[in-house]
């Protein structure tokens, strides 16, 4: 009977496993960079959309408040007309009074209506000033809103370009990733996945650089470096837990080059992501 895939993976030498792990790490790192670039732009677009919605809502509130103030002014003007009519009526009645008490009573009513008129005039003046202030806010918000909408349009176009461009590259890399995974036994692949999820930069397999771990940069003892170069067993960094490979092994695989040409917008976004 032929060997199962599990047995075939188990028969692969440690050196071949390390090569497959490093190749997988290179591929996954490329995929991570794509996700970083694509992961930032949607957030920027969402923030701009929220900002635009918030500003539009604010302008709507300003307009609603202006309408309410205009209604308030209209009501006050009606109240002033009513007061003027009342004053005219009381002055007519004063000419027909039969005693001082009635005259004084009507005089108080006239005085009260005059105070009401003055108060209405003051309220109207305040409301008009408030309207003018809100109109200035609307004009200011309109200019800012126009700028935000322009930025949003640019970011959306950039995001659409990057999604269209990087999706092809990511699909190609995912295919390569599956091929590399076929060479790695499940136990080792699961360990690789756990390490990737526990480190910030997603690097589970790193090279020894200047006698130190390429992930956490802690020094590696000479004897341990010798063991790493022997390729006889899987060795992890005692400080960060990453799988260690030597530079000669990593040099077997050239840097992965994208099979899909990048547009200028993608290059700019990636350059920004590296900053």
C-alpha cells in the first residue's frame, strides 16, 4: 500500500521542513503586507464617510434651528401687533373713564403692553443674531463638507484600484501558500500558526542576524547557532518562541516578486504603510 499524505510529510527531512516553513513565511508576509495596505484604506474611507455624515447632520440641525428661530420671530412680531392693538384699545378706553382708579388701571395695562413690546423687540434681535451666527456656521461647514467629500471620492477611487490590483496578487500568493503547506505536517503547521498569531508582525520563522534572533533581536549562544546551521531539528528562540533558520537556508529562496504589476496608487499606499 502507498503511504498516506501524513506519512509522506513525516518522512520529509527537518531541513526540507525548515525550507518549506521559511518559504511559507515569505509568502504569508507578502499576504500580510497586502492586507495592511488594504486594511488601512477602508478605515480611512469609513472615517471620512462618518465625518461627511456628521457634518451633513450638523448642517441639517442648523437649518432646522434657523427655521425654528424664524417661526419664533414671526410669533414675536404677531405678539407685538397684539400689544399695539391692546395699547390703542386701552388709550381709547382712558378717554371714557369715570374715575382715577379706572384710568390708573388702564395706564398699568398700557405700561405692561409696552414692556411686552420692548421684550419682544429684544428677543427678535437676539434671534436674528443667532440666525446670522448659524448661517455663518452653515457656510463654514459647507466649505469643509465640500473638501471632505472630495477627499472621500479620492480615497474611494484609490481603494477600488488597490482592491482590484491586490486581489489578483493575493489570490496568486494564496495558491503558493497552499502548495507550501502541503510539505508541512499538521503539528508543525499548527505551531507555525500559533506563533504567527502571537507576534505583532506575523513573523513565525526568522533568520539569525548578527548572532541574534531576527524577530526579537536577543543574542543566540554560539552552540545554539551551530545547532540551527545543522538543520537537524526545529529550534525556537528561547525569548520570543519564533522558529529560527540560518541565513544560508533562507538564501535558498529568492524574495517573492509579485506576479501582478502594481499601479502607482498601490505603490504609494504601500510606501505609506511602511512609514
